[in-house]
C-alpha cells in the first residue's frame, strides 16, 4: 500500500530525517512491494494451474464425483459475502432468477 511511503515522506519532512536514510527506506519499501507483488502473482498462477488441471480432469471424465459443500462451508461462504449458492442440478429459469436477484441487490 501507500501508507508506508507516506510515513517515510512524513518522517523526512516533519522529523528532519536526512535524505540518505529517506532514499534507503524508499528503496527498501519499493523492493518489499515488488517482492510481495511477485509472491501474490506466483500464488495466483499456482492456483490457476491447479484449477486448470482439475477442470481438465473433470472434462476428461477422470473425476466424476460431485463436489460436496457442507452446510458449514456454505455458512462460511455466506458470512464472507457470498450472495448465494447454486446447487446441482441447475435449472436454467432458477439460475436466471438468482442472477437477476443478485444484480438487483448490487444496484441498491
């Protein structure tokens, strides 16, 4: 975030921190931000690879058992902000009504 950079700027301007220390702190913060970004990107890429692998297995018929979502998992998802869970078998009319309802809630 930007807060650490604002803190360093504040220290430089109001606390009479010398320029060398300021440059060192800015460099360290920039390096940390870059490394954190790469770490998050790497984790996301790994998750996409795993999801792709799972999807390929399902499409190939290797994995045919349905995904079971427990009531506790559904509760946790709703507490974290999910609007709804769609259960199989999916009925087109019900799915469209759920999407319409979710979009209306977002407009409010």
